[in-house]
C-alpha cells in the first residue's frame, strides 16, 4: 500500500453493519481507508471460548439484560476483552456500538482511537464518513492517526513538522 490512510476496525455481528458492542461482537472487520479509496483488509471471528472461529456474543437476552451476560460462560483463563484488544492492535480507529471505559483505556494505550456510535450503521456508510473527514483538512485527531503505505503512523506534509 503506497498511500496515506487510516486502518479501521469495526465491530459487527452481521458483517455488513457496525452493529455490535466491543465485548460481545462476533466479528471485527478491518479496512484501509484513504480520502478516495478503501480496501478490505481482514476479518477476525470471535467465539465465547476466544478468537478464531464462528460464534460470539448473542446480543441482548429476551426481556433485556446486561450485554456483559454474553460473556458469563467464558472458559476459565480466557479473557474476551484481551482477545478483542489484541485483534484491534495496529488499527487507527475502532468503530463500535458500545464499549466499557476499561476497553477504551486499553485501546488508547495501543494508540487505537475508539469511536462509539449510537445506532447501527452500514459499514459502507462508516467508510464514506471517514473518507469525508479525510478530504480537505481533516480534524486534528484524524491527522494524528493517519498511516503511510508501510502502516506506520505519519504526519502528512503541511499538517505538522515531524512524523511520529
């Protein structure tokens, strides 16, 4: 990849929408997104027993309930939060329908900027929204997250004096 871009991580249960909470998502999809282009990069599947494989959170139980109920029967020694944070490592931005403060802190420690959306949105719409932010002069928080063709963080000429 030769162009400046953001690497997006998006939590999903359907693979077509950002429609899942961080801890209970069945999948996390990854895209490289530039101002005029986007490219699918990867997908990671989660199950209650950890990464790699189909399955995962089942959403809210009938009659409501806490989304943490989805992880109550996790195998001992498995930390679904750690699995998801590890999967998001290397991304610039994570879009999700919900996440805990602990998850947000762990992501920010890896320089992944978490964005919580209020309601489900099509993944294509999320990508278009990011592309709009990348045109012209992007917001400061976006400029800090841009990556070069090698995947390293970089500051685009004219936006700051030096690259990270």
